[in-house]
C-alpha cells in the first residue's frame, strides 16, 4: 500500500484509507463516539434495509466488486460516510475522502492524477457534500469516472436532481438513505454502552431501553447526533452511574430539530403543510406549521404561502379567506415573532377548515391555454375604447349595451367574438350562490337573445 505522502505529496486536507483505516488506535479515545462506532463492514451498518436488505442491488454490487459511481442522498447522520468507508474496506480499495466545502479544482486534479498512476488498487473517491461542488468541479470528474480511474461516491443532504450535474447523475447509481428509526438508534446506543473496545463499556454506565429510546427520539433519526449526545451525557456523570431520564433533560431542553431552511426539509415541510390544509386537516397543518416555526422558518414566507393558498385552494368558496390571509401576512411583518405565531395559527385553522374551490385557478389555466394554443381574439368593436375622435369615427363602443340599464345587469350582449366556456362554478360553500346566479343569468341571456 502506498503512503499518503507518496500519493498526494503530503496534502493535509485529504483523509485516505486503504483496506483498514490508517489510524493510531491509541488515539481512539480522543475521537467522538460516533466516529469510533462507525461500522467496519456493510453487515455492521444499522438500518437502511431498503437498500441493504437481502437481494438488494447495493450489497450485490459490493459483493461482486462491480459498482461504479454511487450517490448517497439523505439527511445528516443517516450513514452516508459510514457506507462509503465500509464499501471501500470490503472491496480492499484505496479510500480518499474530500469535503466539497474545503476542496478546490487544484486538489481534485491532484487526486485524479494520483488515481491514474495507481494500478494495484481501485481508488474510491468519496466527496462529502458534493452539492457544494460547482459545475466546473463536477465536470472535472467526468472523464475519470467514465474511464474507471476512480469510483466516485458522492454524499449529499440535498436533492441530487437539483444540485448534481445531469451527466454525472446519469453515470451514477442513486440511493436514498432514510433517517434512522428510534428502535434502530436505541439499539446502537445500547451497543455503544457495552462496547469496551470502541464504545463506553469501560465506564460501566447503565441505561434502560426506555431512556435510550427517549434520547433517540430527540435526535430525529440522526445516528451521529445520538451517539455524540450519549457520550456527552455519559461524560457528565461519574463512571458506573446510571443514565436516567433525568440525565438527558438538559439535552432535551436544548434540542434543535433538523430543518434546513434552503433545502429539502424546507420544501418537503411546506408541501406537507399546504396539502394538509387542502385536505381539510387542521391538526396536521398546525403540526407542520409548528415544525417550520421551530426550525427557524421566516413567518413572512409562511404568510405569503397562505395568501397564495387562499386564492388557489379556497377561492370563491370562502370570500373571507383572502382578506384574512393578507391580514395575517401583514401581522407577521407588523407584530413579528413570537406573537405572530398566534396570527398564523388563526389563519391556518380557518383555511384548513374552510370549504375549498380551485375554480378560479382552474379557469385561469384554461384561459391561458386558450391564448397559447389558439389565435388571439381581437377586442370586439362594441367593447373598444371610444376615447378620441378617430375611435369615434371607427364606431368604437357605439353598439355597446350599458349593463346597468338591464335587469340584473344582463343585456344578452357577448364579450368575446368567439364565446368560450372557461369558468365552472362549484357548488361548495359561498360559491354555491355564484353557481346559481350564473345559471340564472345564462337563462336570462338566452331569453333576451331569442327576443
């Protein structure tokens, strides 16, 4: 095995593993518990049965050593780095780890050049936070990925479809990792308490399964966070002391939920929020609202989405929805946090429980399609503006029938050269009256035209 200096000229920003990690075991006690407890093989990986279970693709690729480039996509602490390291060990590959935040084009060129010169072992290049690489950095990888000089494993918490170049994405197997369940996390915490080699076994702590489950639940599926939290709690106690529920109260009081305001959590949560209101579920809508607020979401953004929802989804079925949503958005700006949370909750419950109609939104779509797909109709002469002498000579508006002079403002006159049927009123909430009024006007118009 070549030394790191031999391969990379002593570049200190790189972390390389070939077969087994090149670490001094005596220094393990100084490394975080989550790092010490990393799985050493795919068999030790906790959870992710949907990609690691029997007859799944990834284990077969690793077992036959036929994998190419891989992309692991999932939330923090779900095991992306652990999987990459385990794959490198099981295939006896040289493992080079790069963090995209600290890397640059020069460093990547150096790594790729070294990989081309290395023939005895395959090189697995693991790029953490690959979504941080710009287009030129990602493009730089393509020739060596295609030539097989490197096996790329990229890890990202962001949707690869938005952040990874299409050519690179098409050359990679994409695997979505899920947050760890409370049960899986608690089981690993119990193992860490017992493990004398890599865990906390030498300290002799005990903890009930319920306590470990409580701690796991606070970590939102983040295994790294759960292990490090366990270590912090344990080191704050005397050796041999029991880790009780009271021991984790401080951690619980400082808990921060996983919420990235500019990535998937943001988009997924606001999507669930909107769909819950649309589905008439105020309980779910309030839950997602609370999650967004706890995650630090800008209440003005939520207010703007409520304004959109009021017209798109409630519409004419409740004429009070849009004024309320507009007032709520104004309250978010005028009152601010934390009090405007009450205004948001007020509006959310109203919109979630209001009758729903997308008739105006749907009609607009039909009107836009009519403009886009057919010849654009000219304004009829009887509707054109009559301002100016030239317009009057051309007869603009001279045949216009003034609506206020007719019964119920219905004259029988047409307002399109080629009449279209775009708006279809629903018999929901306040829109029921609109539907009945339009039907009455249609009959009245037909009678006038017959006369």
